[in-house]
């Protein structure tokens, strides 16, 4: 007698109720930190001018750290709950569809001051130097106008004597922000925030255009729009990585129809941060199935388009544009898996030798992780665009997981491409990894912390995050082995029952 097929899993009755509450609490806490007075999470920006001001709410370094920990933990749980809902067959978890709520949240973001780092003051300073005729790739902010400039003097340690490490398109955007903001730091920062918030909304629009099914569209809002970690780290942190992500994603989505125009966007992306050039490699990879003539024609158009933007920008920026990048690439940040190795080996070996060894090993691990991630990551849409999004995800995620120098906002492109893939355990794994990495850099500044908060955050950064990174490497390897075993088993010929 034939047995009935098992019933499909019924949607959980818990996550629909818990997720909106967790999201509301997480977004609310993040916005509260952004509108409160300067704290250990956010520097002061001086007179408000025509920009929004701060609420008279003063948060101690312990309070703001607790608030951000709660916000990011609740946010991570909300994302996992949303993913669980999608797997139970609920195409759109209980967050309203449409554009009304993203636009409302975007408007609220513009009422805040950026937090989680002081990078936005660096952006304002480099733009100010450029707008006033200086070379941001040569001039340390603290030296501009003798250290008395109202914008450049706001840069905080450890960046006061560091010239720009950003690409020339980023410098152009920063200079435009400075021209609009004038002598007022807060106004300059708000213009930069407008760019970042616009990029966040553009990424959503691009991902929804690339989504082939309603389930794929649901992933966009779970993993991107209604993801408090994306919102807190990228949007409220006002990081240029969001702009570079939007440009790279636009290039990928446009590449199939207009390779030359996609090249223009790609040139702008890699001229914002050079690592975003991986989108170009991914686009070229997505055309591997085309006949040779068509592939070469498209590749030529892409490269020429990128050069049309990148070459003039780099000529305008001058010969020093890569000097700081060369210096910074030798750094090893505290929360990466490589930091324990550096601390153990430094002493028995010279520091320069240790860094050379670490960077050589990192290249090997990045390549290995890319191979492993390619085995696990599934293509949601078997199209050139879907293939390019998957390749971008694989390359940028391998780099973020294994680069010696990595910070929480370096994961933005990973989280922008992840919704375009088929659902896999990488969704939860990378969400958890990003939450840990983000918590390691709470509250965000290197000043204004009490001794207790400083000790706590450094302990997380040094003693938790690096080993969590090792665990992620191991889990990615295990997932790849499981995927390989499953495919190998399914490819075996069926054994006859006779």
C-alpha cells in the first residue's frame, strides 16, 4: 500500500509574533543612540547649522554599550526568525511590503548622527582638504590650516595624521559634501548621510529587480532592508562601503543589457574602494557560457567603460592615491582570526617577517574559502545576473572572512549579495558571524570609554571574535564537505532491486 506524502511544514506560530517585536526594539535602540548626545559610540559634530541636532539625552559609555549589544543581538535573532519563516513557506514575514516603511526608516536615519566609528569625520576632513585645493592623499587632517580648521580638526585618533586611504570617486563625493556643507561639520556629515541612505534604498530596489520569485523578494527584506545589523553598521554608521556596494550591484544588474554602462558603474565602484573591483571579475565569470565572440565583445565594453571613469579619476587624484593603501594593507586588525598568530609569533620572529607570513597564509585561506563557499552557495536564478551575484558573494565573503585587516562594515557587500542566492545554512552562519564582529567593535570609538568598558570591548575583540572566525572557517569547510558528499551520492547510479 502506498503511503501518503508527508504534509509540508506548517509555519511556526512563534516567529511571526516575536520578529516584529525584536525588530522594533532593535531599530528603536539604534535610532536612540543616533539621536542622543555625543557618547562613546559617536563623536560630537559641533554646531548644528541647518542640519538636525541632538536630543539632550546623555548616555554613559556603559549604557550605550549595553544598548548597542541589545540592539544587535535582537537584530540578529530577528533575521534568523525571518529566515525560519521563509523556510516554513511564509514568503514575506510580517514586515509590511512596499516602499512606505523603508522610506520612513530612511527619513529617521537622517535625523541621527553617525555612530559606531568616527570614520565620517575622516570623510568630511578629506573632502574639506580636496574642496580647498589640497591633496588629501598627502595632507594629514590635523595639519590642515595649522590644526584650526573647523572640519578637519574634528578627526579623532588614530586617524589624525593619516591621509586618505579611499579611492578618487569617494574623494569626489567627499569634496561635494564639503562644498554643500561649508564650514559646518554637521552639515557636511548630513550630506554624506544622504548619499549613504540613498545607496541603501538603491540596493533594495536593485535586489528586488533581480529577484525572480516572491520568495526571493522576501529574502531581500529579511537579509537587507529589515536587517538591523545592516541598518546599524552600514546606514547609521554612514560608511562609504554602502555607496560602493550600490555601485557594484548596479553594475551587475545592468551588465547583461548594457555592458558599457555597467563598466562606468564598475569604474566608480572600484574608484571608491578598490576591493569592489571583484564585481568586475564576477561579471566576466558570468559570461563564460557565451560564445567567444560575444563574450569578448561584452568584456571589452565592460573594461572600456570602467577605464573611462577610473583612469581620469586616478589621474585627477594624482600619484599618491595608492600610497596609504599600500601601508594599510600590512595591518592586522584585532578581531580577525590572524591576530592570535601575530601575537604568538611576534617576538620569536621579527614583526615584518610575521606579517609577511600572515599575508601569504591569508592569500591561501582566501582562495580555499572561495572554493568552499562556491560549493555551498546556491544560485537562486540561473541567469548571467544570478551567476555574477553568486560569484561576487563568493569572492567578497572569502575576503571578509580571511583578510588580515577586516572591520564590521567590510561585510556590507556580502549581505547585499546573500539575498540573491538560494537559501542555505550560510544565511544563519554569516548573520551570526557579522553580529559577533559588530559586537567586537561596540561602542566604536577609541576615546570616551570608561576603563571597565574599554577592558570589556577589548576582551571581546581579542578573545572572542578571532576564535569565532576560526569556527566560521571550520563550519564553512564542513558545509562544503556535506554539499560535496550529497552531490556525489545523488550522482551514483541507482541499484536495481532485482
